[in-house]
C-alpha cells in the first residue's frame, strides 16, 4: 500500500489567494522551515505562490517552488493573466548550493506541472484504527499507518470540499506521490537554467534566501 500522508490546514486569512503579492515575514530555521512559509517569504512582488515539491537525486536534496506571475494578455480587453515559473534550490548543509529557474514562456512543462497539481487525487484522511470497538461501532480494523520518514513531498494552496481555502501537504515514498514527483521532474528536466525569468524580481528573492534559510550562503546570487 502506498505510504502517503496527507495533511490539510485550513487558513483563516483569505489574503493568501491569487490577489495577494505581499510576502510573509521571513522565518529562520534552516531546513526545518515549513516549505509553504519559505515559498511565501521568497515570493517576489507581482507573483502568486502556488506550492512546490521536494525530493533527492544522487543523495542531494532539492526543492522546487512554483509561482504564477501576474501579467496582461496582449488583447483589447487587457484582462490579467498568469505566467507560471519555478525555482529549484539544490543542496543542503555543507553541500554546494545551486539555484535554477524554469520559465513558462519557454517551458510548457511548467504549465503541465501546475495542471497535474490541480488534478492530483488527494485521497482521504487516515483516521486512527481501533482494535477493540464498542458495541454499535462499525468498520473493520486495519494495520496502523507506517510513520517512517518519507522521502518525497509536495504542497500547495487548496480548495476544500466546502470551498474554503486551505493548504495541503502530501508526503510519501511511493505510489501516486512518487509518480507525481517523477512526472514533475520529467516535465522540467530540460527547462532548468541559471538565467532568471525576465521581468520578475528574482534578485530580491535571492537576497532574502539567507534570511529565510540561514544555512544558505549569503554570497550566492
């Protein structure tokens, strides 16, 4: 059975939806910083934070943050549009660090990853399973959930079944979560570049990175 854990946190502040371009206050804590908080704290002006995912390649951890940049369509009505882009942060601890970018204007895969994120089957909660049930309580017992440390994760803003806004993190090591991360990596593998997307305030983003994650070298730009 896939070892997948889903956590949903309902947010009280609706200001975190698309219209908000104000980053949260940076929170220190290195690799223990919640990734949603990190992604929001790094967010450049004019962008909306969608979410992200993390994994490891050749024992080197990486995390990807996904954003949408508010632009304007080239049309008569000038309605706002969203341009997807992504940043990948590779390395931790004493490992060398690397920052790479993917731009939806040159990489359709950034669109594909966000579409797949919206379509991911979230499943259901794994509530406690009781061995001894009182009279009148139904449902067969099942083995407890394996709480071993997962190797993969992805997270983002969510719309709950009652249409309230929340955040959702999915962690695991196999099954659907493995398929999703492999799909995302494949879509973006030819897109990563050291050149930041044009028109987005990525320099400010990199300047905040050591504040958000103190393990990140301050001289890396």
